[in-house]
């Protein structure tokens, strides 16, 4: 089957998604680009959370320079000594991660991606619209600094499962990211409004629901 412009499938298991409105003036980041297989997830991809779909707003981890779906969103409603944290978009988060939730912190014990509800290991309090992002990865010790600041958009879907048959362990995989492009806004994944409010690295991305050119 002929591939659409900008949709070069690099893993036979991935789902084709055409995110470019035009291939004109599209700038890819120089490679190799490594997607972190341990700390990446696409929880909104039902049944295939190990597949990071094209269109994700991607962030680069300061330690090791690998990339993950941007782990930033906002609290949807206040909580008082509660463990159920409802957010606008929970898809990028992973069980075991430590979150910064406004001025407090909490560890994820479970995630319901369908309802965007994050269950914390201990009761915490927070305010409506508090910023939520990961500060420590699921191993409990590795800093997640950088994972909350989007710097590019994933051009091609990447499945993180090992290439070994029947192996269910995720591993690092190469991906293609763009820092300048005309993107179909309906294909964007992640909490776009919360993420764009915190970064200027995507200033050269033009979204299809905007009228201005870059």
C-alpha cells in the first residue's frame, strides 16, 4: 500500500496516522532519536499502550536525552485529603511515577485512562487547575526533569515492544520528530492546552485550527 506523505511506517505493528496537513517546510530533528521504552506510554491507545502514536507532543528527558510523550496536564477539580486525582489528560503517565501536583507531590498507584483518573498511594490535597507533571520515574529514583516540556511532535507511530516474538517487554525504539511543520490539530495527542502554555519550543509548529502562519 502506498504511504501518504509524512507517514513512513517504521514498525509493522504500528497504526498509520497522517498528521501533516502539508509536507512543505517540514523540519525533522536530526537523529538518531530514541523513544524511552521504559517510561513511555500512550494510555489513550486502548489495548496498545505500548504504541506511541504519531501526533504526540514529545519531551526530552534531561538525564540520558531520550524522549517520552510529554507528561504534563492539569487537575480537573480540587481534592482535599483525596487519592483520586482527576486530570484533563492522563495518557502519558505511568504507574509508579512521582507527580508534582501544584505544591504537593504524590505517587501513582493506578490509572484509569478512560476517565483520566489517577489513583495516588496516599491522600493529598490540591486545587482545581493545579499543574500536574512527573518529577521521578517509576523506578523511584531517576529524575524525570525535562519530561514536562514539549519540544517536538512525533511524526510516525512507534511500537515499543521488543522485536523478539512473544516478548512483552518494552524497549527503546527510534522515532522521527518534527520541530517545524503544518500539523492536523485533530491528530494531536497529549494535553495540548496545558503543554503549549509551558513551552516555546513549538513556536514553529503551525496547527490547522490556527489562522496565522509561522
